[in-house]
C-alpha cells in the first residue's frame, strides 16, 4: 500500500501550492491514473509517491 498524509508542495517562485494537504491511500496492486489541468500538481504527486516507495 502507498499512503500519503498531509502532503503539500509549493514550487519556488509560486504563491499557490501545487499540492495542499494531500491524503491518499492506494491499495497494493491498484492501478492509478493522474489526470487534471495542472502538470505541476501531477508531477508533485508523482514525486511524493516515488519518495514513499
């Protein structure tokens, strides 16, 4: 399982966070797709998950 709790990420020179207080639980074997308009948010989430594994 991948579990994230309260993850936030603000990139340099940005006033608005790409992620704010993200809570996520992904069961083992699950397939997850990241979609949305913000590339920064998808990248920040992928980096947070890869740091946990």
